[in-house]
C-alpha cells in the first residue's frame, strides 16, 4: 500500500485551515475560540439533504497538553448527519489540509464512485479542493463516516450518520442518543505504526513478569510451568497479545470526551431511551455494559433485528448497535466501555439530575489467550484461562504449523484455492476440514489454525465466565427473516493471516501490494468463508454490499462489518448487486495499512466454472486503499 503523507503539520497551517473553515461555514467564531473548545463540545446534528463539510486541522487538548488533530467542521467527532430514507443527499467536502483526503460513508449502499476510497473510487480530495458527493438513500438506521486516507481516521476525521426510516418503526422511544466510541493518542500515528513494525508488543504492558512465573511455580509446579513457557516461547507468541495498541498510548473517548470529561445524557425516569452505539475507533474493541440497567438490542449495523435482552456486548471496530434502555429509578447509571485488553475505558453517565453520578466499575483483569484462540477447536473452550492439555500438545503443535515449527507440518497436497465454483463437484462443504493454500507457507504467516471452530455463540475471551447475559451474533437475526437467498452460486474461502512479530497482515498470506482483485459477477450470490489463522480478533468490512452472516437453521444476520475471533471459522452470503471497485479489508487501521486489504471488483458476466487461483501480482491502488 502507498505510504500516507506525514501527519505532523505546521501549527500555522492548522490554525489557518481552521480559520478558513470557520469563515467558510459562517460559524461566527475565530480560530482561537475553536481551538479552546475543540474536543469537549460534542457533535452538532445537521439535518436535511444538502451539507458542507470542511476538513481542517486544530490543536486539541484531550490529555492535558495540546496536540495536532484533523477535524470536520472544527470538531471531534464531526457533526452527526441526519438523513431520511428515500431522499437524495448532496455533500460538498472541502479539504483545507495539506494532504489528499477523503470521506467514506461506512455501510451505505451507493454508486462506487461515491464510496470515498482514493485509488479505487476516486482520486481523493486534493488540498484546497472541494469534492461533491451525491447519492440516493436506500436504507435507514445508524451508520458512520470517516476518512479513508492515511491515518486521518485515527486523528479525528469521523462522525455519525442517522437515517430516519420512510415508514414507522415497530417501537417508540422518548429520547434518541448517539454514543460514539473512539481512541485518541497524543502520538503521531505514523510513529505508532513505525513502532509496531519494529516491536509489535511495544504497547503491551500486560506481558508476564518474574512474579507471574513464581506464582505458576507455586500453583502448577516447576516442571509444568517450564513446559508452558517453552511452548509459548517456541511459538514466539504471547498469551497477552489481545490488542496491538493499548491504553499505554490511547485515551478512550465517548462522544469526543475522555473518562474525566464524563459525557452525560439527562433523562426523565420511565423514559424509553434509544442509544446508538458506534465504534469509530481505529484499533479498539469495546466491551459495553450499563451496571444496573438491562439493554434490548433492536438493530445492528443499521439493520433491524429481533429484540433480545442482554447486559453486556463486545462491539467490534466499525460496528454499530442500537439498544433501548428504560431507567425507571431516580438514579444515575454509568455507561462503561472497557477495552478488550483491559488497559483503559471510555465512560459516560445517564442521569435524571446533573448533580447525580454513579460509580465507575473496576476494570477486569486482562485474560490470557488459550487453546481456543490458538485455533485448536474443540480442544480448547478453556474459558480464556489458558488451560492446556499437554498430553495432546506433542501431536497438535506440529499440526498447527507455526512459523518456527514447519519441520513438523504436513504440507497440503491439494490446497483449497481462494475462490472455487460451487457447481464444481470438488467444492468442500462448509464443515470440511481446513486446508491451507501454498501462499500461507511463507515469512508473512507465523500461525495456521489446526481446527478453527464455529464460535458465533462464543462471547469471546474475557466474557465467557460472566454471570450475566452477554450478547453474541448467535442471539440475533434479521427482524423480518432472511433478506435474500440462502443458496450461494459460488464459495470463496479466505484465511486471515499474519506474522505478529514482524507486524505483517494479509489474506491467504498475500499482502495487498502482491494481491490481485477478487472478482464477483453482477447479481451472483456468493458465500465467503473466513478462517482466522491468527490470535488476533479482526473486524472485516466489505464496502458497497451487504454481508448476510449465516447463523444456521435458515437464519441470517445482515451486517456491513463482521468480527472474526481468533481460531474462528464463519460464513456469510453476499449479493453482488453493485457494479464497481470496492474495498475489502480488516478495519483495524494499522492491520489494513500493513496489508490485510483486497480489492473486490463486481463485473458483468457469468462466474467461471473453474477455480480462480489466488496468485501474486505486484500492483497497488494508491493512497487510502
């Protein structure tokens, strides 16, 4: 992928850009006033069908010292855009930054030329220029928008979208609130990325210490402890690699405010409140709960689902979740969203009186990775505690095929290609044994899952032992039943691959720069099967097309971003009903930059009857891809 422009901008250029943006928008305030308020004012809501957004720069003070940021209309997050299903919206986006920029409308169905990915959809918005987006609104629900250029998403270019339905929804609420979760760092994201490439665990402060080893000596014995350490060291993996970028550098935000800022929503007891959660972070999975208050899910990724009551949920990067809460008591409640690695949290308050507050829960201890996350399937539902069956490890470790254990692997003689025709009699059924393509045996892949499992009902590491209900994909389904056919014309098998120590990420062991576009044929129904061969969780996003997650028993869950847990294998159906060039990638920003990205082309014609090999081809599609 093309290296983005450097993030660090001269302060003079930031202030000039912001002043110009304020003047152009007629805000009636000077740059100094905007700089003073930046990051703590919340996001205004803009309604209608014509909008003007200005991308600029400002110094923000989130952690106690001013740092440069990129902004939309002078704010972080950008304004909430409120549209109506059936309208056609026009958005003029002016770029006052000294680098090519963009806006991608995440989860929206639109012409590919309006999708906002430089190098695929268009050339990007050059400094000083204005680009006009215009497209019809074919859906309703909760979505968001963000930059697809360099690391601008990390530094502040993101905001929320609410699309009101053309027909009334089957429920009513008294209050409607957007809750945008994000992660902020005072570090230049270019520096973060360079650090990860040099030392991938640099930000991980949950690594084992000598005291952990001494405790294991006491609890498990010296021999067993040394066996455990030898196994993990041989694999060059850590049991604590839950997140690449952590609270060591991140401050976690709720609607642009830090935990100390305490974003607050005031309510009247007995009201039904709709909370529209949006995970607009660059790298963080959030575990969300409201102690003392039940939640009822009514939509995910903007799509209505059958209501389910729950108490906690893990929201992946780029996912959205609509819930209804009904606080009946005259008391305050804490919205608590802790990071998956337990290195920090975002929080806010629901309260009937601004003078009231609620206790903030203590963060959980960081859970260690175990058999399940190692892709060892049925061996391993070890509740995330790292319990190992060492009696079977001698056989299993060779089969896992770690980078430094390839002497023990059995190289597949007939690897499943990355795309095959479902009418081919050799097409494997969904529950077929996992095969690994030749391209997965190289320096960019340090692990291959031995027995990836169906884990749709697994709440994930750190949430399996809860005494309360944790929402999973398996609990939900699209409200009106399957929105499209259950029967695919073709199947595509893709492995999520990487080398953590080298910070290399890819599909099928092939990074974006060496990949060829994946072709779908107009209006065909394709099953995409993802196998996560890594010990990291990946949110996978396909632009421009719906992804109908297969839940079994004829049930589908329509989504735009699908989170794949370590060691998981899942399938979803895609209707290729939008011609054009679309991005397909992991939504962890630094994983995408490091190669976990593909171009998808929807073309006219009929599917090939022969398998489509995934061979290397050296080409790139420019900035932001």
